[in-house]
C-alpha cells in the first residue's frame, strides 16, 4: 500500500491525551497515549505499543486550553492505516483514519 501525501483535512500539530480501545486476541485493549497531530478525519499517535494494521479502533481525546474552562471530550472511530517504527527508540507512529469526522461528545465537569 502506498501512502498518499494529499490530505482531505487540515492537520494540526497537537499533543493531547488519547485513549484508544480496540480488540486484540479476543480481548478489549485500552491504550493511553498522546497525539502528534490531529485533523477531523484522523490523527497520528506516538506510542510504545504496536496496534496491528487495519485494526478498528475507538478513540477519545480530552482537549483543554486557555479558551476552555473545562476539558472538552472528542470521540471518533476509525482504522489503523499506517504504522512506522522509530529508528531512534522503540516507539511507533500509528496513523488512524476516522470513519466519520471526529466530534465533540461533551464538556467534562
């Protein structure tokens, strides 16, 4: 599979907490990591755990910043479309393409 450099959505270099859940070997796994960049159509994660290519995933992100008094929770579901192993350490860059645009679930109290 060849990776296309063209993007449908603008990417933002944001490092925010991401919870990723997926099925592996008959069990649901939860992976807590951080994003490297995010768009409404997907995101790139950096993690020490590998997630198999084409794995369906559910993701939750919590965004908090100077414009928000309380964290905003964003959710999405998608598929792992690319995995790259870092040459400098034992981490992976995992690209996730979302089935639908990432949406806001609510404001956390």
